[in-house]
């Protein structure tokens, strides 16, 4: 009863924190993509900003959104990167579709399409991060027979990703 009750109490707060942290990073990223795309191709600008924003958002989600208790581990970064790659594909497909449908879309329309695709991908990312990447019960069950501790990426950069595990 206690675990189920605490999950119900945490879920709305986690969603609000996810929207604030992830949404804030997402809006800043969208503006950064638009600015960077004036110097380099849009797909490259989106890829670069996606990498930087994913690292930042994963740290914010580990520390604040899902209360993982500190820095994200290598495995959490890898799993988050997987969901970010899917989000990148969704935003690219949306922008490619826009450019197929509209010969010369304006910056406002591009922003609307990009932010809409990002919001859709963000909803899916919340589910993946909550249920897989930062799932609290999973690491206790999976790591019950292990005596090792999770290794934060920053403290052990030479540790292969396979040896890191979620906290």
C-alpha cells in the first residue's frame, strides 16, 4: 500500500517537474536550433542541439524530476539518448513533411511544427524515462544479487557503458 500510494503522490509532481525542466530545455533548444540553422544546415543544427539538450535534460531529470538522488549514471544517459534519438527522428520527419507540403514555410510555421513534434515526442519520453530509465523499483530488483554500486559517468569516464547501471 505504501509504495502504490507514494507513486500516486509522486506522479503529478514528476509530470510538472518534467514539463518545467524538459519543456524549458526544449523551448531553449528550439530557439537555439532556429538560430544555429541560419549558419549550418537545419538537420545538423537539430542534431547538435539535441545532443547538448539531452545531456542537460537527463541531468535535470535525474536530480529534480524523478528524484534519482544525484547525477545520472552512464546507463541512464544511454537510455535517455535512445529516447532522444527517437524524438530527433520525430522532429526531423515533421520538418521534412512540412517542407514537402509547404514550399517556403516561414520561421513561425517552422517553430509551430517543431514545437508540436517536440511536445508529442516529449510525452513519449516522459513515459520512457518514468517507467524505464528512472524506475525506482527496477534497479532494486535487477541489482539484488550484485554487490556493485552505480557508477556516475562523470566520475568514471573509462568505465564501459555495460558496467554502469541505474541507481
